[in-house]
């Protein structure tokens, strides 16, 4: 049985976080959330449905 690998995380550079978030939503249908810059990450983009703790609802696919 072949198992597909899922992207867990990656970084996208940007000058304007609002513009980057809007682009990711419209181009890839990702969900985005603005975070506190103090965290070191200012935008969180998810590519699948997530639980409240931001972990993926589904882990991989068979």
C-alpha cells in the first residue's frame, strides 16, 4: 500500500503579511490566521482542516 506524504510546515517570506495571507487564501484556498509578531511567526496558514489546538484533523491518507 502506498502512503502519501503531507507537507507539515514551511516558511513563506513576505513584505506585507496581509497581502501574503490574502494571496494564499485566494490562490491555494488555505486558511490563514494572523498571529502576534512576538511569537516569531506572524501568519499561520493551514492547508487542511484543523482541531482547536491547530493539529491536522486527518493525518495522511491511504
